[in-house]
C-alpha cells in the first residue's frame, strides 16, 4: 500500500508522519522495521530527535534507519569516509587534467554538488538525471563555452581517476546500491521531502518500497526548489497514478490569512502541472505592503529578514543598515 501525503507550508507534515510512526510502534512494529528517509540530513535528524523524545528511544540503536538516502546507501555498502571523493581529490584531478578546480564537493546535508567548474557540474547533473552525458549536453540550449568533446573526455578521465584511487562520489553510492543485491525489508517506509528527489534517488526509493508493506511519500510539489540540482518534481506528481491514496493536510499553522495567503494561492495556481490542493491559513490576518525602495521600510525596531532575487540587490540594504547604525548579518 502506497500513500502520498501532501503537506502545504506549515501544515505539520513532520508531526503527521511521526504520529503515524507512533501508531505503528503501538501496533507492535519495532522501530528498526521502520525506514524514514529524507532529502536533507537536517529533516532526518529532526524526525529522529523528535521520535526519540516522544517514544523514549535511542537514536543510534532504535532509529538508525532515520537518515538520508545517501547516508543509508553509505552504510549498507560498508563505505568509509576515506573512500569518498573529497575537495582535495577534485583539485588533484583538475591538476592532472589541466583544468582549474578551486571548489568541488557534495553537501553532507542534502547531497547536492557544488563546483566552480562547469564541466564537473554538467557531469554530475547528467548522473542525477539518469541521462547519457552527451544526450544531456545536446538537450541544453544554454551551456556556454563548454566543448562537447572536452566534456566527454573529462567524464572518462574522472571515471578512471576514481577507479585508480578507489574512490566514489555520492552518485556512485546510489548507483551501487541500486545495482547490488541489497534488499532491505521494512514494515513501514517513509519518504519525506519527496518533491526534491532526483531520478537516481527515485530509483533507489523504488527499490526500497519493493519490500515494504506500507509506504508513505510526503512532500509538497509547490515547494520544489532543487531543480537546479537535478530534482524531478514531475516524477513526484506522476506518482498519483501509482499510489492507493492521496491525503492533503489542510490546516496551516504558519501562513497568515488574508492578502498573503490569497496572493500566494493566486500565483501558484498558474503552475499547470501540480497537485491541486487547498489549505486553510491561520485565523489572524497577515499584512502585505508594496514599497518602491528599501529606505521606505522602517526597520528601526524588531528583527527583519530581507530576501532578494540577486545578491547585488542587497548592497543597498547593507548601505542603509550602516548609515542608520543598525547591527546586521550578511552571509554570516
């Protein structure tokens, strides 16, 4: 049995999932028979900590299957940190190939790849999308200054480099897990933050749910923000044809009513391929105001968070804070 749980902002998705965990434990399901996998380590850790507090369980022993997909593959494959590609390994690879690589690493929190070298970024994105490298290159219209032949040669050299040094990257972990004869069996399987999973992660999820008696897939397609890293929200949406039930959490405890909720719903309704969902905001009214300049906003009292679509827009905000003598933080 497979169920999708749609959790619009502030509707208590994690609480709902942990309530289900509670129900299954009370029914006699042992914690070790429950798999709880999330896109980010932060979400998996939060779920484990809340479950440990609620049920008086030990995180390391009872809840060791509350983790990210990468972490689970790492453990099941018997990997060690020494066998994983590190920033210094990428720098060494760049020196051997004559290409500048200052930064290249996988985030320990969510497994996303970040590098200042566009060739490495394309190689990684093709892998998470489960696409042939050159097919992915040909499908992109906006890849500038990237030579097709050089891309192919670097990808082959990277494979050779990792093999010679006995190293793997995060994508190798998932690929090896999918291909190897590893068949864990869970009584209940939870997949959280499903909107952010890539196709290679979905292939691992499909292997996990094959032997699970019940599977709950939780997320919100309206909050999908990791397409840049290869996330495939369309795959999540298409699951509505495969699952037995779809449930929407309908009460938000975060979003205020009135203009904020109304505007957000108006904007998101323009997205054509999405789960059609309605949720209720909090009873209190929110405030929505429009200003033409940051100097028109009185930020002299209280705590303020300023967001912008580009870093350089924040320069005026920093100048204003310094001019007014306000304490502020920017990038730490």
